C-alpha cells in the first residue's frame, strides 16, 4: 500500500512538473529578444521529466513521459513554427533529445534493477541454505523456519506493514535461531531435561545470533528481531527482559507465529494441535506472553490461510 502511494505521489509530481513547464512555455512570447531567451530555457526544461521518469519508473515510464512531452512540444511548434531553418533544426534536435534523455537512463535503470533483484534472490537462497542446515542440526526438518517466516509475514500484512519492512521482518523470522550455531551439541541435542547451567548457556543464543546477523548490512533491522525473539510482552522473557512496546514490533509478531508453529507441528513428545486448540492457547497468553494487538490480528486470519502455509511447507521424515 505504501509503495502504491509512493508511486502515485511521484506520478502526480511528474504530471505537475510537465504541466507547469508547458504552461510557462506556451504563455511566454518569443518576442522581444529577452523573452525569447526565457522561451528557450523553458524548452530545455522539457528534458527534465523524461529523466525523472526514467529514475523512478524505468524504461516504460520514461517512454510514456517522453511521448507526453513530445506531444506538447510538437503542438506548440505547430502553433508557432519558426521561419528560421536553424531554429527549426534546433527544435527537431530537442525533440529527439527528449527520447534519448529518457530511453537510455530508463534502460540502464531497468538493467540495474534486474541485477539487484538477481542479487537479492541469490542472498535469500544463501540464507535459506544456512537456515536449512541449522534446522537439520537440531534434527528438525528444514521447513520450520520457512513456515514461521510465512506466518509472521502474514500477520505483518494484516497489520498493514509496508513491503520493505515486512521483508526485513521476514528475514528476522527466518534467521531467529541462527545463534544456536554457538550452542554446544551436548546441550542443543540433549534428549533429556537441561540443567540450570545448560539453560543459561542455551539462553545466550539470541545475543549470539544478533552479533552474527547485525554484521550483514541488509540484515541490520532483522538482527533486532533475532535478538528479541524470546522476549515476552509482560517482561518475563530473555535475554534483556524487554516489556511491552519496547520489544521490536517484528519480534512481537514472530512470537505468536513461532508458538503457533510449535503447537501445530509434530514433535517427538506430542502430537500436533488442531487450529482451534492452538488458537485458544495463544489467546490465553494474550497480554502475558504476547502483544494483545498481534494476537487479535492473528486470530482474525482465516484458518485456511494458515493451513495453506502448513501444507506448502509440510514436514518430511528424515
């Protein structure tokens, strides 16, 4: 929604710039000579909209803008076609220039955007590989973190979070347990109950994960979710004992998603809960473990959407 509003604002601004330039160009006379100079300057300003459109919308936007500018320019030329051949040639050159000023930057913009998308996709695939390895280390399947990410992003969508922030929240959810790489196997994989000392060691993994993730430039915001994913709304969590809105919003969404996945997934010590049972469990911890706003939003999501995510990332036996 925010992205659409941003594009709409840019279009309105671009149309306004073209309109102002055209009005001033049409109303400024070519005589006397002092006005003619101003008239020429205004003609040069027509180069600006195609360049702006190229930077904002790529090749397609640049071509549409260059076409609009060309129509206005040609219409004025018919109304006031100069008798001087040099001036005629100059105006024809300007007309061609509008397209060059738009098409070349627009093509370069699209090419760069494509390269950046490829790079972003490669980065995401690398992260998925890392997360899969971490999930397998705990003898889980590789799909737990992907499910939690999807649940968290679904909650973020229902809360109206813009796409950029939602993507960062998704990365935080995906990487939430990356700090467990620093937990010794004898603790992480211990089949029985952990001792107090072992729990102290286990509770260090959010901070360890934060230190790992924050070093990666595009994951700095996601690192805050990694750091805070075991906090609780009433302040009873760890590692910092954050409370209420001092917990990052993305982490508050993640906590609900993570517990829902834990309750509805197969575990060695119990069978998965049905949706109604898991929803009741989460509702019962609203205001204590979970942010009530996030809980209400989660409970408003049709169960079919959650079940579709679960089916898409169905656990497989190892």
